């Protein structure tokens, strides 16, 4: 993996902020089990997109993209799981 330069540091800061912003939703959904506001088609598309971003980050050897998307893949997978498990349909 290439060394960390100033551009990668900017990416790491962006990755930290955008990934951290997503985690409270996962926690709240887990705690309340309320998935009524979550769209299954949207989260499915989001999850697939994040998987592609993770693959892209690995191929580009970008630490920021890899870390952010690895965490977001796990988080979005949890939300998908919660949506399927707790949906009242």
C-alpha cells in the first residue's frame, strides 16, 4: 500500500466524518428496533454500492476508501439485517 500523503489525510478525515455520521442510525435502529423509516430497496442499493467502493479502494490501494467502506459495509449490512428482521409487514 502506498504511503500516506496529504491527499490521503484529507480522505481519511472525510472517511472518518462520513462513516461516523452513519453509526448513530445503526445504534438507534438496533436499540429501538424501529425500521419503519428505512427503505429496503434504497439500503440494498446503498449496500451494493458500498461493496463496490470497497473493492475500488482495495484496487486503488487507498487506505481512506478501504477503511471508510469496510466500516460502512458492516454498518449498512446491520441495517439491512434489522430491516428484514424487524419489519412489521
